[in-house]
C-alpha cells in the first residue's frame, strides 16, 4: 500500500477533512495515477450532504487529471508516464456500452455511485485501516493518488499546446456533460434555437457547444448576473433572469414559436417542466442536471405532444473520443473552457465548496 493525502467526508454535511489515506496497489486491470488537480462538481456536494450516495465516510471527487505511475499486468491502453484525464466507469459489456453509449451503461449507478469496485471491495483505507467509500465515478479524485479501472482512463497527447494538464479534469464530467449533450445527444442542425437553463459549468459548456454547432439563437437563464454576462461572452445571444413570472413566455417570444432544443442543467422539477414548456412542436429537451435522488416532476400529457424529453448522463459521450475533441476545439479557440475555472490549493477545498455553493465560482479546480 502507498500513503497519500485525501479529503474525507466523515459525516452528513460535514467538512472535507484532509487526512492520510492508504491506497492499494493496482490490480491486473487497474491503473495508479498521481493527480495534479481535480475539479469540484455540484454532485460532490450532493454526496457530501447525503442527498446522493455513497454513504460516509467517503472520498469523493470525479474530475481528476494526472500522470500514470503504475499499471496492472493486463492494462494495454496507457503506460507509466502517460498524462490522463479520468472519466466515469462503465462495464464495456452491456448493450449500451457495445453500441457506443458507455455513459448510459446498464451498470452505471453501481459502478460509479456506491463507493465500491464491482466485487464490493475498496482500494482506499484511512490511517486506522478503516474502509472508505471510494471509486466515486470510477475515481475518487479528492485523493492525491488514485487507483482506477483502465476503462476510466483517457490518455491525453503530450502535444496539446498551451492547455495545462491541471485544467483538464473537468472535461471528464461537467464539460463533457454540457458539450456532449449538445454535440452528441441533441446534435442541433445549424440555424437551430436552443435554451439552456443554468449557467454553471455544465450549462456554459452547452452554450459553447451550441455555438460550435451553429445555433443562431442561444438563450440562457440563471440567477447570477455575472454568469449571464459570461454566457454572452461565450456565445449566448440572449440572457434572461431565472425566476421571472414571464420567463417561459419571453423564451417563446424570443425564439419565434418556441425553442427547437432545451438543456436543463439544473435538474429540479421547475426547470424540467420549463424545458418542455418552452419547446416548439417537434422540439427536444434534455435533462442533464441533478438536484438529487427522489425528486419527481409532473407533466400534463398534452405538454409532450410532438415533443421529446430525455435524460442524458455525462453527455452520452464516449470519453476516450470526446475529450480529445474538446481539447481540439479549445486549441482552435472555439471552446474557451478555461474562462470558467478558478484554481485553489487542494487544502482549501472547503473554501472552494463554499464559493461554488454561493455562486462565486463557476468551476473550482483544486491543485495538488
């Protein structure tokens, strides 16, 4: 076992505690990675507060980037010294995985949210030898070193210009979720209209992707003026304050007869309903945000006539293919994701979490 530093949640809603962690060596199909940084995502905070699994104590985090330090005997896709971005785990064997939809894996929940490998074990223990919930979204990147399955590792080319490895972690979750939902799942034709609910990292990634796709009307709603200003800089054509009594009517007016596409990057009942209400006949809404498990939404059947509502996990991408696309878009000046990021020393994880919850930071990245 190796010893590394990690942020551990030990009680519901409690702080992230920086502690020593004991990490197993990688198994035959696993990879050890020394992280250089990790994003902090809203989902991490939902799990900290036990609105979502796993239980506590646990090591969370799921937007890591770093360098491979060891590989199991059966690993062939990466080698020691490779630079990598970590992505969610998938089984590789179910129908969805085999048909190019690994983020809709039939075993996604068990492999990513329940804090264990598929055989029920964990590679992570605290200083007293106690087991910790880990393998969160295949990684648990709030640990300076991680052990992940080979399927959760995306190799990054050495020649990626001025893109720092420290900033790439969010491509494994938030950025690919927003951008992938637009480019891979919705695939709007040029000239389409699209509305994005929520101008966090996921929503703003969707905005940048909509511009790449050639949408001519890109509407964004949010409560924070500074995020709406950023949305305009990144390609939005119209911004609207969330919570307005006339919001849905205003969106329909600005799009002519309703939006062709909608992305709900918030994931609460009100925004799910709104994403359907603002659609044109024939339009499609994608739910990508999550307010936590157990929430329900009611829709009148007539609201769905001629419209499509679908939930999209992680952009419905193939991370090994999509993350390099995002890097290429960034290098071409078409996906300036670095404008969303504020970096923090890893030890300031609780400040980063507070800034994120208060809307002061769009995408915190913790640097080791």
